[in-house]
C-alpha cells in the first residue's frame, strides 16, 4: 500500500528565493513526502512566471489573482479577464485575494473591489478562491457572506491566523481552512486551539513559502518540504497519526481544487 502524501496547498515557487533552485526545492519536497504543490498568483503582471513553474513540473498546479497588497497598483481586472487566464488546464483557482488591513499597502476600497471581482469569477467559473485576510476578520466574513448570497462558490482561508469567530463563519459558508507554519510558533496557542475545532474534512496544510518557515526552521527560507513539520503539529493537535492527517488533507485538497491533477 502506498504511503499517503502531503500537499503544500499554498506556496510561491516563482519567487526568486525558490525559483532560483526550483529543481532542488521540488526534489526536497518529494523526499519529504510532498506529492503536490499549489503555487499562487499574487500579481497579474507576474502571472507568466507562476504559470511557467506549474507547466514545468507535473505535480504543481497554480492559481491566478491579485494579492490585496497589490490591489492598488496592478492592472484593473474584471471577471472576463480572470476567466480567460483561468482557462489554462494548470490554473485551478483564483487568488490569492482578500483584505489586509494590517499593512494596508493598497487602499481598502481597492482591496474590496478586487476581492469582489475574484469572488465573482469564482462563482461564474465554479473554481475555488484563495482568501488572504489579516486584521479584517469581520469585513472578510461580511463580503464572503454577501457574495455567496448571489450564488454559490467555495474556497479556503489560507494561512489561517484569525480567531474562532472567522473560522466558524468560514466553515458555515463551506470554506476550508489552511494551516501554515505559524501553528508551530511558541506564541500561537490561540491558533492551536482553533485548529482543534476544525473538522478533519475541512483542513488543509501549507507553507506560504518562502515565508513563515515552521519550527525547527524558523528564520530560514521556507520551502514546500517543510510542510511536513506543520502537518506533524496539526496531526498531534487532532490526536491522529501524520499518515492519517496526510490522507485527510490531501483528499480535501483534491476535492476543493478539483481541477488539479495528481501526478
């Protein structure tokens, strides 16, 4: 019987820290039991590099979208433009998109407009959306609720670091919750408590590499192989084996990102 593999549901393989050593990064991921990766679009102007990375490796998929940090400076997108980019077989989701009121690198109005366009594209194309939210829990929940009322779509709150209230709302709306290396950090006890409450059929794991390397690699460049450390902590919190956690989170990934193909 084949050992279950992990999926890194959110990484940035086109970022220079990883793209400069892509073959080695992918090889180390395979050695760590990571069988699929989703590399994430953050800028339309850089989407070519994201797609190229997905095309280069059989077990890499990608998304197309505009990070909230970039919402004020990237070219304006509409549903038709996003739909055209998502027609490629390697593009399995929209985003990352959402609201970041911690840094506010883009005006809030621009972030909200961009967020709603991505959600409309998700609804129209029946593809999931990858949501980034920071210091904007109530606003994120409100927009998701308003947009889902117009017609169903699903997605994931990536790199979840919010409170129990947003977790409950996301689950109520049919969303998944993805856990990053933050869960391994000493001061992340509140997040660990939230993880205990998330049903196994709604959990994903990710690195958000090259950022947020988990313990014992904190402070280093993160990479997909390190998702194994995050998964081990999540498995412990859920009271199950790492293999069982891998089985659940990988099944969840391919259910949510149904366009993604296991190599």
